[in-house]
C-alpha cells in the first residue's frame, strides 16, 4: 500500500508545520507596561552642571598604582561632598582604602534585605594621538549641543552622578526608601578593581551584609545593535565572561639556519597557533543564551521568529549561521584571539625561543582550568603553556527573581518602547566581586544610545545627552522608590 505511506508522510509534514507555526505564533513578547512613579522634580540642566564638574576632575587609572596621580581622586571625593550636600547629610559615608566610596541610606524596614547600586570613579586615559579628534577637550566637561562632553560621561561617572541626583532629589521631598540602599563606587575598575571593589566587598562581607540585588554598569538601551530587531533593546547583563591571557612558548637549539631541523621554535609556535584557531572551544546554545533568545525572538521578523521559537528543531542550523557573525560567535562560545607573536631576531639565525599570547574570553559554565587543559591538549608537551592574567567567568543571575523584575520594571517605566533582554557582558565589571554577597547581580546603565555611540566609550568624543541625564535620574528614582 504505497499510498498509505504517502499519506502518512504528508500528514506528518502537516503536523510538523502546524507545530512550528503554532510555536512561532504563540512566541509572545515579554514586554509589559509600567506606570512611572510620580516625581521627583528633575532639573536636567543642573544635573548636567554637576556631571560636568565631575568630568573636569581627571581620575585616570594607571595600571601601576604607584604611578597614579592620586590628587584628582582626593579632589573627586571632596567634589561629591560639595555637590550633593543633602545626600552627604542623610547617608552614612565611608571612604574605603583611601579613594573608594561606600554609602548607606537607611530604609524604613530593617527586616528587608538591602540593595546595592554601583559605579566606579576611575576613567581610562585618552589614547595618545587622538586628543585633537575631540570636538571638546576630554576633561573640559563642556556642555554643548544638548550633551555633556568628556571622558567618563558614559563610562561611568554618569552613573555615580545620576544615582546621587536621584538621592538628592528624593531627599528634598522628605522621602525614605523602604529598604536600605548601599552605594559603592570603586576607584580602580578599569584595572581590575583589586584596590576598590574587592576591598569594599570584603568590608561588607566582614559585617555579614548580603543584598537582595546588585546593579552595576554593563548593558544600555541600544537601537540598531541587533540585526532584525527594530525596537530599542534594553540589554541587562546577567553574567560576564571570564578572561585569560595564555602564553605558549617553544624552545629550539639556536645556531645557524643553513642546516635547520624540520621545525624551528618559531615554526612550532606557528603550528600551535594555527591549531588553536582551528580547534576552538565548542559553540553551544547555553541555558543563558536560550533565555536571551526567548526575550529577543518575539521582536524579530516572522522568518527569524519561526526559527527561534523552534530551536528544538532549528538549533543546529541557527548555531551554524550565528557562529559566523562576530557578535554571535562571542555569545555562543569562549572566544580565541591570538594577540602577540614573538620569536627570532635575525633572518639567518635559528630562534632559541618563540612565543605567542592568546586572549580568551571564557563563556559562563566553563573555567580557566578547563581552558588550560584544552590548550595543553592541542599544543602538546613540547610547548610550554603559562596563564598570565586570568579571571573566572561570573555566575549567571536568574531572570525569574525579584531583582531582575525590579530592574525590568524600572526600565519599562523610563523606556516604555524598549524591550528588556538579558545578555552577557563581554568585558569585566566590578560586579563580579560581589558574588559572595548576592545571588541577583545585574549590569545595566539607563541610557539610550546608538550602535555608533558604543565606540565613544573608551574612545573619542564620549558624551551624554541631556535626555539621557533625565532618563537616568528617573530610572534610579524608580529603583529607590520600588
Ligand atoms: Zn566602566
């Protein structure tokens, strides 16, 4: 009965099509509406002045703390005290390890766990040779064309100033938060936070303090950053990648190059590097990435929605396409970047030594030890493998708890047209230092920026619009009033 078989196949295909379509059609956006809480009065112009004052103090981090100019850091602490008198009157403030700040705003209800808002005081230097490209000098804090200009306006003095603006305005209304709020501003985030965030976290831990949620810098609200999505996306970091610089070294005999061995030290390193690029860590659709796609998928065009709603079937196909984009690759796996090659100095002399440094960004769920095993397995026993700088990836914070919901609600109150999407921060933040103190750690800065604006952070013409100043203050007010 060949017809029966034929009918069965057609029926199965119809069922499959119905399932795929059904899942795509019921793949609903997770956006919802939130009524903003009333007040406080916001004076964006005054806030811009105060941000400008903060930008004019060049708190530049130096990789070597001995060489850092500490005068601006002392000046910055004094500046905050003068600029925010009400906050400094009402909140308890501690200076931690000379230049970092910890504030406590006591709430009405002591039985509730406190929350922690974070930022950092230090900024990265201006790259040599780019000073002339700034429309306004990087430490001028110029207010022009509706923006405050300068290093730190986006990363991340804006966060310090706008949090304190919200506190200052709420204090003027006589407001007291429901729970305790802590504010922590480290002074060396850009060089790993060992002197700032690590010390603040240790101090809090010694007091037995744990937090309901922690909010640090990380994502922002972006337009046009994700192909296929027109809606603005509020990227809330729920994890950050780990980091490893690994050096591989091969040694050779040296001597004249007229009768060489089959492989010199330089050749051995070349081969190892080729293999490391070819045999990368596996790409996988992790539980975190599934979560992210569940939020972003419904905002996409129907074809993509059909694929993302049916990852059970299209997962391998999706992975194969996604891994070929740089951003997709970075979300799917631990990335491999060969950054330094060294070896040999004369054209006719065999190098005694050759080496390479590979920079890895480690996906959550993997670790440094596993990565070292992977590298050793590939380069073989003849090549020495040494970790130089390493940081484990963070834990992944939940999206179904009170912390994410609190942040999400504040996002929707201030950015009603955006969709909140959990994502992974590719660079490191101070937030990872608080993992012992909190399960729910998020990384988000309330500003609406374009894909092009991202280059301004750590780059040229960093600036923050007055609209973003207002949004920031409203966002932190929402959190403080929640
Ligand atoms: Zn930063």
